[in-house]
């Protein structure tokens, strides 16, 4: 189909230039800074005075098609002056130049001091060096033209005298031309030297016939091309410099020689310079010479609407039927651009009404593309109505294209043509009504619906009707009109989607409501079982979801895969829609065909807020799907740590059954989600038979192995006999640690670790500053592979310190490790040693007392209660109860706690009894009543404080103290 890119072929205008050197020189002496169109240009009748000045002084910047007022041309002229002077390096020269060349100084005298002249001329000489450089010769050419047109004669003479004394890239001939000095044969010695701006090109640019004649006299080659392969005649033709082109023709140029394959006539026609075109035609220029794309002068003129040039070329014998390389004739170009007068003229000049381009587009179709109604009328008057139903290759007719591009006037006119098929579809089966509905072209719809026989519900190849199209793009007015004309609100397309479904999918609430009022079925599914509510929930259309629910939308209706709207909203992460569905009795525990619940989908996609919402909808978070995968498995697989934490805190099971395939721990190991591994183990995830660890070791996933070790994995030496792969891994790690250079910080650090150094004052400062990267060993193993637990149980301070340091580095590893150990006497003794060692209390228990404490035989601990102060014992037992390592031994701790309290109360009662006896002996009998009262006050004073207050303080620095659990089990009377 034709596009509007043809206009890029043309961008130029009409021009004029200086009349004569003598007149310009005379004017410059009289007016100093003056210049006028009368002296510098032969002004066209249609040019404003300021437009003529722009054309004369800045021919490179002048555009024929620019529509400006005279004042706008003046402002444009001043902007060009400013742009030119901005290139001056010396700010003083800029200031002087603005005084001399401003648009406000034309016709005025500007006085310059000698120093100002020196500054200005020095800068000008430097700037004009660019006239010979390919990078900036065009901008410098504008400066040369301005100087030629406006520099006062006395200043021009001074410039010439100074310039020829310097060794510049410009020849003396160039300087003489710029400064309007007499030419001579001596100056013209190298007149035909090739450069960016040969002398003949500069004369053409100045639009000076006198200079051109003079240069020819001194032997100038008028067809000389510059370094850009351009002739002076092409340059003059492009800029519309009539004086120059006529002088060149008079002196005998090759009129068809321009730039590469482009002739002067080609560019003049493209730019709209009628006078130049006529001069070249008169000189028998080739009127059909094309460019590489096959564009002829006539094609360019027709495309750009230059009617007089089209007539001149046609009269000169130009072939009006000759197409470009794409098959587009001048008539096609003119039709495409809407040049009605040219279309009429070309049709009279043997142009055919049956002309088509390479895509099969008729002139009527081409005119309809851009809505050129006047051209359409001309074509129909010439008999184009017989082609009214002709289509291009994609099946689009003129009516279809006009309807699609929203040209209601053209549509109305075409509908009046006898025999038009207004329901004729394109190759996709879409009718003009459909495409107008899709685009929302209301006026076009109005015209089409007035026609008897218009098919409102005619579907395209996909089964979509115009109502579908309007619903898709939210064109409410169009939809109203179609429904009023009989549009079916529930007609499905080939995929079973109704207009309501389409509107819901695209979030067009107003249309959804209107279709519901028009009888749209709210729960009608498509071929995949998706209802409007499904698709709105999936696409995040909250307003539409609420409207559908309010109209009876079923929040629990499954699609063909069993997914409810809640499944889709949870998968897509639409929190507000999940809330709306739950509020409308959406069932969070309804699985799809795979057995996935909405919470599974949300966990898999990482939508933590939705997971938290669904956690409050029953206990479905442990329900596996058909593959045995739980929401925790899904979150673990994707590494969504926040969701893993939420599920675990809600009570999600870390494993279900013995199927290793569905183990969250295994999938976390495979995916390398280290933080998830640590979290799972911290919440009780186990690795029966160490199968997950075996996988990590054999797969050489060092970071996963580290995570297992740092999470407190229980690796007793006895296990190594049954797991040679693990023994080999530990051996490899410990040997690497041992081989660390002793002279390095790494070696010193290793030494400190192995020797159990823990207090900062025991470790050299350089070690404290180091960050050694040792191979991580499991809990209970020193970096060199030694098993420290037996020594720790015996109370070895170094071993205990190392275990504590391990836990300080990886918090929680000890607690996790103790969970795996169980509640045997060995773990009890170790935990007791660890907690006691980390506090400031110096409580020591014999082996028999430890055994009694462990077994709950608290009657055997009387000596312990008598040996230590009660306050010290209370702080100590509080630390034990609070320590996570003692969690498995709470019952023993509570029993000992109660015994300590009873012992404290017994001691207090003995002290009170002794004090009462003393007081009774000191108080006289006659004050017996007061004595009793005083005795009661003393007794109250020595009663023990509330237990929670006594247990509130502690010297432990390990963790905050809490009231001992089991305090409610204290004996009666306490």
C-alpha cells in the first residue's frame, strides 16, 4: 500500500541572487552594513522582503515550502545570523558581528574601531579556512555568502588585503570573489583546482551571473565537480538560484550533469523551483532522467504537488505513465499525496483510471488510504466506480481501508457507489464494519449501520464479530450502537469467547457492565473452560472481578484443568483479587486436576502476601498434590525463603513419608538454595540415612554441604563407618585445613581455632583482623578433624569454647544439633556443661548429682541446695530453662526449680520463726495487741516475693530470661 514517504524526495524552494558586483559594492559603501532584496536578489512576486533576504543570504537554509509571515522570516533570518556567529571562537568577534550583521542593522551605518575591525577580520580569516574542508564547508559557505552580500566595501577590501598576505587554504581568487575585488588572469591561475568549494561553485552559490561569466572568461570548467561529485549547476538548481543557472546555461554547461545520477532538472523539480525547471527544459534537459530508484523529475513534482512544474514537464514530453522501480506512476504519487489538480491533469494526459501499483492497489484504494475525498470524487467522476470492489493482495477494498483509517467522509461517498459490497471481507474475514469497530471509528460505524443489509454479526475467520472487536478495545459508543443494531451479546468466537469474556480479559469495566445488562452470560466458559471471571482474575482486573461476582460469577467454577479463578489469581499474584474471591466464598481448599491448591500455586510463584492470606483458610498447607508435592516443596524448589518461613511457622511439615523425590530438603540441595536449607534444618527437617547429604557430597556441591554442617547436622563418628563417602569428605576438608601455611594469617587463625582459644585477649590482634576461609566441619569437629564432644562432656574448657564459637558464627546450629541428639544422658551432660560454662555462675555438680538431675530424682540434690546460695541457684536454673540446648530436659529442670524454691521457702520460714521468738521476748506483755500487729508486719516482710519477680533477674548474657515453664506445678502454699 502507498505510504506518505514520497514527500521525503523533496524539500526545496525558489531563489534569487545578487544582480551585479558593481551594484553590491556601491550599496555596501553607502550603507555600511546594509543589504536589500533589490540589490542582492531578483525578488519573486510571491516572496516577502525578508523571505527574499533569507533566500539570497542563506540559500542553504531556505525552504520553498516554509509557510511564514514576513516577520517570521525576519526572526528566521536573525536566528541564522546567531547560529553563524555562535561558531566564532572569540567572544569579542561574536559581539562585533552581531552589531554589524544583525537584522536590525540592515540599512543602518555601523561604525567599527580599528581594534574591532582587527578582531573581526582575524576571526573571519580563521573561520573561512573551513571552506576547503569537507567537514564544515557547508556552514562556512554560509559565512562567505553573508560576507559577499553584506560586508561593507571598505571592510571587504581590508579583509582581502590581509587575507592574501597570510598563507591560507583559500586561493587569492576565492578571497577576491568573497571580498568583491576585481578578477584577473593571475588570480585565476588554479581556477579549476578540485576542492570542496571550487571557484565556479562559489560563484553559483553567490547567485552571481557576473562572476560566472568572468570565471568562464578566465578558463573555468563550468562542469567541474567538487570533491562531493557535484556540479555548480546542480548546486544552483537545488537552491533555486535562477541567475546562476541561467548564466551557466548561457556559458554552455552539460545540463544533464549533476550529482551522481541526479540531474539539475531532477533536483529542481523535486525542490519546486519552477524558473530553474523552465530554463533547463528550454535548454533541452532530459525530462525523464531518473535516479537509482526510478524516480523521474515528473514523479518528484507530482508527489510534492508542484502543479506548474508537472505541466511544464508534461508539455516538454515527459512520460506521464513511466513508473518508478516499485511500479508507482506519477498519477499514483499524486493520488497518494492528495494533489487533486495534478490527478485531474494527469488523467487528461493519458493517465489511466485503471492504474494499479505492484500491490494491486487501485487509484481509488490509494486515495482512500489517507482520506483524500476530493481525489476520490475526481476518480469516481472519471469512472473509478467500476473498480469499487477491487481489493489489494490482503483482500482490503477501498471501503475497508477508509473504514479502517477513520475517513468517514470517504466511507459515506463510497457507500453511494452503485454495486458496492459493504460486507466484503478482507483475507482475514474481517468486514469494514469489523475493522471500524476494532478501531473505534464512531462516525464510520454510523454510516455503515445506516445501510440496509449490513451484517452486524458477521464473524471473521476467527469467529470474532464486530461486537467482539469493540469489546476488545473498549469502544463503548461503538458497542452501544452495535447492540442497538442487533449485535449478539453471547455469540462466541471460534475459541468460545463471548464479547463479555473479551471485555473482561481487557479490563473494560464499563463495557462489562453494559453487556451484563444486555444479557451477557456471566459464567459462560470458553473452549478451555475459562469463564469471564477466570480471565479477569488471571489478568488482574479487580474492578471487573467485583462486577462479575456481584452479577453471580461463580468463584469456584473449574476450567478444563480444574483451576478455579482463585487458582489463576494466586498464580498471577493478584492479592486484591484473591481477597475478593475469598470474600465471595472462594474455596481455598479446592484442588485442580493435578491436585494443586491455590496456596501451592502462590508458593511456587513467590507471592508471599497471597500465601499468608491462604494460610488462614484452613490447614491445606500440608496437603500434597498428585505428585506428593506440598506448598513447602514448591516454595523450596523456587527458593522463596520468605514463603518457606511463613509455611514453617504455620506448621508445615518438612517431610511427608519416605519419598525422597518430594523432600523439600533434597530439592533445596539440588537447586542450591542455601538459606532455605538452613531454615528447613532449623525447623526440624531431617535427612534420614543422610541421603540428601550423600547427594550433595557426590555432586560436589560444597556450598550445600557447608549449609548442612552449619545447620547443626549430627555427624557422630559412628556414622562414618556406614558412610564412607562422608568420611572421605571430612578427611579431605580437615587435611586441607591442616595444610594451611603456619606463617600466614590463615595458619595462625587455624591454630587459634584448634587450640580452643576464644577470649579476645587470648588471640593475637592480627588474627582477629583476619577473615580466614577454612573448610567448614560439622558440629563437634575441630578444623583438623578431631572429635571434641567427649572432651566437652568432661568439661574441657577448650572444647566447650570451640562449640560455643561455632554456634556464635552460625547461630542456632547448637540448638538444631541438640534436637537431633535426643534426650539421652550424654546430650544432657553436654548441654549442662555448655550452659553453665557460658554463664558467670560457678555451679559444679558431681556425676551422681548430674545423674539425679537428669533422672528427676531431686530428693538426692539436697546437698546441692545446701552448698550454694538460693539466689545463685535460681539464676542458674533460669539459664538452663532458657537455653535451647536444654529443651529436651525441661521436665528435669522444672523439678529442680521447684525443689530450689521449696528449699528457699523452708530457709525463710526458719529465719522468720527465730525472729518472731526474739521479738516476743523483747516486747512487754501489756502491749500484746501491738506486739501481735508488729509481729504480723515482720512476718509479712520476710515472706518470699512473687516468684516471677525473683526469677526476672539473671546474670546470664546468653539470652533473655523468662519465667520457668512448670511454675504452675509448685507445691501448695508456695
